C-alpha cells in the first residue's frame, strides 16, 4: 500500500494494469504526463513492491540482436486487496468451491473436511518455518490475546492464562449472514491448523462473542 501512496506511482500502476500489452517507460510517461526518468523510477519501485513484473522485450518488427530492447512492465499477480481489520473471504470461497466440485450432493460435509485439511496443511507449513500458535493466528488475522485467569487465592502473582481469545473474525461478513455454516468451517479450519502446528495440547472450541471470532482456544493447565 505504501508503494501506491504516491499519486504518480498510483497513476502508473493503474495505466499498466489496464493495458493488454507490456508497457514501456516511454508509453507510461506519456500516458501519465511525467518525465521518462521519473516514470522509470516509480515503475521500478512498483516492481520492487511486487505489484509489477519487468523484462526486456524487443519492439514488434525489430530484428533480434538489433539494438537494445526496451524494459517493459506488466501487472504481477491477481491484484491487491486490503481490509482493516483483516478479512480472508478468499479462503472460505476456495473451500466451498472445492467442496461443491468434489461432492455437490453433500457439499456441507465435504466443506468441513476440506476446511480441516486446509488448516492442517497451512499449519504444517507454518510449523516448518518455526511459527508458533500465537504468531500463526496473528499472521492469519485472528488477533489472538491470551486471557489471564487472575491471581490464585493467597498468591499476588497472576496465574498463567488458560485460554486465548480471538478478537477478529477474518470471515466476519459471511459469518454474520451464514453463522452456523461459516463458524463451523472456521472451527474445523482452526482445529486442523493446531494439528498442523503440532499443538495437540491446545483445543479449539466454539465460544461465540459479539464482534469477535466464534472460536476460543483452551490452553493446557
């Protein structure tokens, strides 16, 4: 997002994204009304940010090996989406689409199984990168916060937290409209995620709270 904060850079990105061919620095500069040098600077910054791809390509009709090929730019990836707080509607969409494709007559059961499978696969990958439970949940947008159990009787020191509350639901809009379905898939996904992370001693359970995730995590005593 910081790469698109500059108006000239945003205009260049929009121009390249709307073309049906790779764009040269000269074309981008002419289209946005800035100098070629400034266009080159901003285009390369967009490449560094992963928003554009760049390569050298000879103009149509130019024989190979004749002169230096100009640098051209084209969009990278499927686009950019930002939501605050974080949402992950694409994840639910992929699970539901795969479930319907796999078993259209029992898509609900297939979706729950696939949600758990997707969670395990993702958790295993995160565990391989050295990611723990809280950092994994935070990276996925759940905003985990351990809940303290309060001081034990006669002990001024607080006891260790016994559960983790998830303060953001990445599937909020869908969960509001289809609560039972989406919360069930979320629970299956998080159960699989914990399994993939190797956190067998942490249990995911449904614990709906207004404005937050419907799942809480019980930690070992």
